[in-house]
C-alpha cells in the first residue's frame, strides 16, 4: 500500500436542507418513521435496513458520493445524473432493498499501476447508485463495528490515519522491539473468502436483508470487455464498503496478536509486529502464517514479507534511523515514486513556459510534504530540492536546443561571452550541463523561486511549525 492511500473519514448522517438544487422533500427519498426504530430498540441490529434507508442517512450518502466524484460504472451513469435517477427510481429501489430483492449491478474492472511500478492493482468500480447504497450501509455499520476494533488498527477508520500508525510503530521500536515481522498478505482483496467474512459480519448484524445485500455485493460479477465474470472470492477495491469489510475480517488477526501479547500496528492489510530478536520474529512469522491460512484462509506473500530490522524496511512510505530512539524518515522507495510522478509533469511540460511547469509541480510538492511532515531527517528534502532545480535547468537546456541559441541565452542571463560560448559548445549532455556551474549561475535558485518554485525543505519546516 502507498502513502497516497491515507485513511478516509466516514461522514456521519446529517440533515441537509437542500440537495442538488431541490428541497429535501422532492428528492425521491421517502421519509422513514421513527416508530419501527423505537419498537425494536431492544435489538438494534435486527432491523438495520430501515436505519440504512432512513431519509437523512441516504441523503448524507448521496452527498458523499457526489463530493467524491469518480468514474461511472457499467451503466455509464455519472454522479451528475444520480439525483435525477433517484427521483425516478428510488421508490422502487427502496422497496427492493426492504424486501431483500435488490440485486447490485456488476462492477467495472479497472487496472491501475501499483505504487512500486511492479504489476497492476485491480479496482472494481460499482455504479453510482450502488456506491450510494454502499455508503449508506457504511454509515450505519461503521458505528457498530469500529468501537470493537483493536487500538492497533489504523486503516480506514474515523479519526485515525497513517500518521498515527507510523508514530505507534516508532514507539514500539523505542521501547526496545527492534526487529519487525513485516507481513504482506498475498493479493488480499482478491482472495477474501466470502463465507469467512460473512460469518464475522453476522456476529454483530442480525438483519438478514443487510447480510444478504452485503453478500450480493461481494458476489457481484466483474465486467470487462462487455463480458461479466462471476466472483466467488475477493472484495475488489473501489466501493465504499470494502475498507470496512477488510477491517472486520482482519480483526481476528488483531485479536490473536493481542492475545499473544505482541506489539503490533496494522493499517488495512499492512501489518507489522515488533519483537526483540530475530529468532522471536521467525517464530511469530511461522505461527501467524499458520493462523492466517487455517482461520482466515489467507496466504502470506513470502517474497514480500520478512523478519528484519525496521530501518531495512518501510511502513506506509516511512522508514526509520538506527538510533536507540529511532527517528522517522522518508523511505528511499517513496522518494523514487515521487520522482517518477514529477517526471510525468516534466514530460508533459516539454515546450511549455518554465513558469507553467513550475506551477504544475506545486500541488505535487505540497501534497507529498504534507504526508511526510512527520519525517525528522531533513537530508531527503534537501536532496530533492537539488534534484528538482537541476531538472528544471535541464528542461531549459533542452528547450534552447542549438549551441548558438544556448550561447545567446547564457549571455542574456549574465555570463561573459567567452564563457557562454565555451559552455554552449562543451559537448556534454543536458543533465551534465544542468548541474554545471554555468547553468547554476545563469538560472540561480532565487530566479526559480521568483517563478513560483516551492522548496521541499521550506515546506517541511513550515508544516512543522504549524503542527
């Protein structure tokens, strides 16, 4: 999992006054009387479907789906058309949900590159109406399950996120647990066993209509190339409900680790267990592998899992120093991914004014530094600043193309004619010239700053002061 993948907060139901340009009364979402809820207060999960379909809850789900946007599903309908669709069809959909007859549409298969560049990750994009229903389910189920989850679980939980996870991990290391059992579950979202997962959901949900609807979402087919393939296992990423379901399933792993007295941190399917020795780590790895196979029917990816020193591994994009009280730092792999993202910006900027290229880098830099603001090691930020300035000078050198043009530009930027001429005809490539003294003098840092260039180090210092 990558750092961009930071925890999403679930929105609690609210009472909006206007939705999509109309009043709440003309949206097609029927009012749900509170009588049934009061009559069943003794068994709060036996009539959950009525709570899911409560008018305020559905409106809150609608707002969240519209705000999140996203691609259309197999029916091609976008979020802009969701309100009109609800006005026309919501009464029928609601009745089907209440009677247990509703059947979700297949999800649209989309593959995206993994953050490490090795292979792709499959996403299943539900239709917008199914996204709204899943969101409504999430808003009701999250308050039921979340309070029961382990304190060491940080992924996709309200009020928690990746920063809390890496800080807890550092605390375990500082307490003397300087070996990590880094567990990577093999294709976790593709291999979730439906029966095992549903048995965990049924522990706290008694409404059979809700259980049936969740199973139908798990079993909804996958459409690719116009053909629908059935799904007998897995919960594809892409729907609002998938993160909660993953936490429900992996809560068994958390409880097992707590029962054994281990120090650990889990973020979605990334789990790190901290121990005092390599031998202890090997024993924990072997026993957890047996537990996952037997109890949850999940496989450990032995190629990506390891028992190692924490500073030799990464967790949610961060690594640590070897100090007795380790300091957080940006993992080398995270820096390489950032460079790859910026290279896309630079390639798209060929032929553009340098100021426009610099402006295109600003949101990338701000977002990246905001995520890695916990880093206590500044060297990586300084190195990135130097690399970024050199890449921008390299773009200019390429844009000047011919030696005669380069000599002219260097003279205009203040170099002596003889030096400008020698530099322009030196025969070296763009990257070498971008790091040479003549380009550093012609295009100084203060000039790039005036054009709007952000400094990784300065942004980090600014955020550190704010926090």
